[in-house]
C-alpha cells in the first residue's frame, strides 16, 4: 500500500509548530484554522476551474493542492488520513445513493425530525 499520505501527515505534524517565517505549514497553522479553511475553498475552486479547462496535468496539480490543504485541516482537528481511508473503506460496496439516504436519515434523527 502506498504510504504517501501518512508520510505527508508526518511532515505536516513536524512543521505545524515551526517558524511561520520559514514554513508554509507553520504559517497557516499560526494564522489559525480559518486560514486553512479559506485555502481549502480557494483550492477547491481551482480544481473546478482546471476541470473545466480539461487539462489533465493541471487537474492533477490542483487536486494535489486541495488534498494537501485538506490534510492540514485533518491535522488541525486531530484527525489522520487513515480516518478518511477507513471511512471510504466503510462506504465500499455501498451505493452512493444508499449512503446519502443513510446520512440524511441520521441527520433527521439528530434534528429530531
């Protein structure tokens, strides 16, 4: 199994409390979660635009940027790539429509509807 995400998570952990003047990761963590979340929004928009342009290498580069910033968010909230992979594994073999319906049902229960 490819351990790229776990290695990247380790690098993020090692840099997030570093010097904001020397590390992009440290700079975003120093600015706070809102800065990380803003970057995710920006990168998601760039993914959409790259897809609309239909240029494969550009799409890959923008998705890599988005994943990286999502990994920062995972770290900020005490989560790991393995948590996301476990969720994807849990969903495996389940229809996307069934999974969506199950989430809606759970939300209704939480909301008391």
